[in-house]
């Protein structure tokens, strides 16, 4: 950094240059912590410094925080970095990097410990594209192709490798009507202002301009039960959600067993396996017990107004509430007021004899808008198709 | 800066004062985020009063667009104008006669139609092209608008100029002070935040809240103010759907004063709880009994037991 600075400005390096290069080092540190700081921000921060009293440390800190941090968590990171940088300048060195990497490696070890050993599936699945292209898909008993059979197989009988093969599904977003309007030839509403503007160009002959409502993607909020009894299913569901997210469909994912964890950030990962293992390691209580009512309450209080409002709510659970089946119904009712609709996908419905008679399931069955099976990949797909049809907002144009 | 804001009855801590100062010094928009009722909108009003400029407020909502934010042609009036001109033209047409006269008449009418007379000036245009000094522009609850409007704001906040095809480009001679607020019902795009100074307004601590109550409700006794602030502070630790903000505290204190309450007892609190808690579920949480005892009474006892 020093050399960069001197190449930019060849004047003799005095105290001023040292201050600036210290500042730049600090900004680089922030950037490494994940704050998005570009040259404009750096220039602005230095400009702000000129307006602030340098002898007052807290004023400079507050000012820079206002310039450099762009949300609440970044502001917290900034404070941390500022303290650390202060120590660094005074000369107290804490082995921050060492602890960080140690923690990171511990976390990674824990994640890998949770990784189940993978069995590579050697059946007649999707072949490599180069070889045997002319071959007809292998038909097995029942007249289904291998991929088709996997699709309807109960997730308990699938290996992670097989679930991976299922990911090539065609999924399209759900839509909702926005309040925004845009000009359209076949719109239902008359756009008076635009009509007149057009009339100025055309003169004598007027043409009515129209506008219509815009359709927008509806966000879905997935709450995936990852308690012990749900373990084989939850991995498949998370893969399904990942597949949705990869196709640009807005989703939010929470996993819950004894408590609720938001794992949406992991979806940004480009590698599906990495995303899944991140999600697993983000939840401290994977394969624990079920406290669904408590988890839903947390969802409503912490995220209700920000994420759930207007979104579609999808619960994936077997409904075996361990703690408090009574308040489960109440919580669902409260969430239903916020969400556009609430759907329960239940893996236990794989058994045709199953009836929601356990207290938790009975309450849940009463409270939700729809109760569909969710034990196989095919179930999830067909549930998604049904939701698509439910939210039919018209096919002609206007989609964003 | 702190003193200037305090004079207007707004109490700030150091970091917010610094952010406001930099907003004025660097001429950058200020982006305020925080829970509802912590005084984001109020701050903009107070800044306007402190620097002695008019306040222009734009309330955002889903689907807000150019017509309602920037400018719109007053087309009913334009129509009326055309009809009037037609009527006038017909009555006077006999004498003028001939095609060339008709042409010029039409040109003149067009010019008249799209003159500033027929322009409805919405808040953003009013801020860029003010009739007086540069105003304080408050863009309230940006999180309610949609992405398209955010993108539109980006351009406006960077250049402070507006192009109206029929009239031309208007540029702000003096940059207005811009304050954006967000309740964080969704994350606002980074590109917008990057152009602004950011500040998160948190719920105040006890000392600050006490001070605010004393300033805003001067008739209140010190003793009651202490209890009111303590009760609200305690209430924020409860699992409520909507925690009470400062606005609610002030509202409540005013209600208590109006009722002539001297002490916080369970009956008074229960009567006035509607000022603090706005959701039925939250009311139920507070008025319900826990372990056989009324919970509200217990909270009050806890507050009384605290040393002064």
C-alpha cells in the first residue's frame, strides 16, 4: 500500500502521507471483513475526516461509521475493526487472525463430521453426454425410467448422490399482482396523461393509451423441520429450495428443531454441496427434538414484519410437536394473518393409512390452507405446480 | 449540532449528531434506519427547523411512480383548456379564416398546453426546483416503495436534476438536504445506501428516554417520568410483536398526565396500555396471568423495587 501511495503522489512522504496510508490500511482491513468499500467511499471518508475534529477519537469513529457502514451488521463489524485497529496502532497485538482461523477450522470440522458418508449410485441414471447417446432410457419394472422412479421414491430410500441427480427440474416462479402500473397495449385501465401526450404528436386523431398492473415474483418462506425424525427428508427439501434459489426465485429458508435458524445466506453459494453443508452447520441443533410452536413464535417476532408479510409460507414437518401442541395452532393463525397463504408439506403422508390424529398434527391440519404430501422429490414438484396454478395472475406480459 | 437539535426539543447522542453534521458538511443524503417510532421522521423535521429551511415530505408506498413523486401534467385542466381554445377558435375563426392561421393557432395551443402552468409539481420536483431556499427533503419509508423507484431515486440523488421532455432540464442550484428513512420491512438496495450516510437509530437507554420524556411532556413529575421510562424499558425485553418506541412512550406519558395520574398502579396502566401496545396479541401477553398471578402487577412491582 505504501508503494502504491508513493507512486500516486511523488511528493516527499511526511506525516500527512503516513496518516493517509494508515487510513488506507484500515480501509483495506474493512474490505477484507466483507464491507463493500470502493474508491468513492474512501474519498468520501477522507473528505469527512477534513470536517471532523481529529483529536476526538469518537467523533471520527462515528463519522466514518456513517460513511462506510451500510447496514446494522456492518456497523457492528466496523466498531470491532476500529477497536482492533486502535490496538494495532498502539502496539497491542491480539492474535485475532489466529483465533479466527482456528474457529473457522473447528466449524469446518464440525460440518464435515455431520456430512453423511456418500454412496455413489451406480444405476442406469443420467449417463455422460458423450457416450451411448442413442440408447433408449433404461426401463425398469413398472414402466418408469430410472429418473422417474427416483423422483417418486421416498426420500428415506435415497442416497445423497441420488438426490443430487434429481436437481434438474423445471421450476418457474410464483407471481403476485403488484400495485405498480405500466403502459400496455391491452391494459384494462385508461392512462389519461399518456393519451394526451400522444395526441400532441399525432394531432387530429387520438388514440387511447392504456396501462395494466404489473406481476411480480412472490417470495416463499420455507420452514424446514430438521428434527431427528425428519432427517432424511430435510436434506432433500433443502436441495429443492436450493434449486429454486438457483433459478432466481426469491426464497427464504429457516430450519428449526429446538430453535429457529435462518439459513438463507447459504443459498448464495454456487456449489450445491457446499451450500447444503453450510446450512447444516449453521443450525446448532440439527437432528434435535421438535419445538415447532416456539420456532414459529420466533419467526413471527423477529422476521414477521420484514420477511413473512405478503410471502407464501411453506411448512415442511411431520407435525410431531413435542412441547406445546396447543399454542402451535395459535401461532399458525397469527402467521397466516401476515402471509399470503400457508401450506403444510408432510412427509408422513407417504403412508396411505396416515391420518393427522396426533395432537400437533391435528391442530396443524386444521390451521393451514393446504396439507399436501412431501416425502419425495416428485411431491415437492407437484406441490410447486399446484401453487403456480393457484397464483395465476394472467399470462400476458407485464412480468418482472 | 447537539445543542441546535436540543433547542428544537430533540435529544441526540454523539454518533447521530456526527452523522447529521456530516450530512450538512458533505452534502450527502442521510439514510436513517430503525424500528418504528424511534424518531426518524421527527429528526428530519427538527433538522429543517434547526437550519431554517422548509421541509418537503415524500411518503413512499408500493407502486409509487414518477407521476406521484416527481411531476405530472394536469391533464383534466389541459383538456379543459383545449375545449375553451376550440370554442374561442370557432367563434373567432370566421374572421381569421384560412389554413396558415390555423397552423399557428395549433402551435400556440401546444406551447400553452405544456407550459409550467399545467405542471403539477410533486415533492421531488419541488425539492430540485424550489421557489425559495433549498429545502430539507424527507423521503419517508423508502422500504415501502419498490425497486424501480429506488433506481429512480439513485439518479435523482446523484445529480439533483430533472428532465421534463416538454420543458427541459431543471437542475438544483443549491443541493437540498436529503433524509431517507426506512423501517427495515425489507432491505433497501446497497446501491442506494452507498450514496448515503448510514445511521441506525436504536431504542434509547433509560437516561436518554427519561430526558426525552421530561423535554416532550414538561408537565410530568420527575417521579412519574422515572417510572414511565423504566416501565417502557422493561416492556421492550418482553416477547412482543411490536416493541413500544419513543413515540409510544411520549404518547403514554401525555395520556397519564391528562388523566392526572401521580403513580403507576395496575388499574391506570391497564386503562392506558393501548397507548403503548398496538397489537391484540401483545395485549394478551401482558394482561394474561402467569403462574397464577397477574403479570402486569408483577412488572410494576419489579419497577417499584428498583432503587432510584
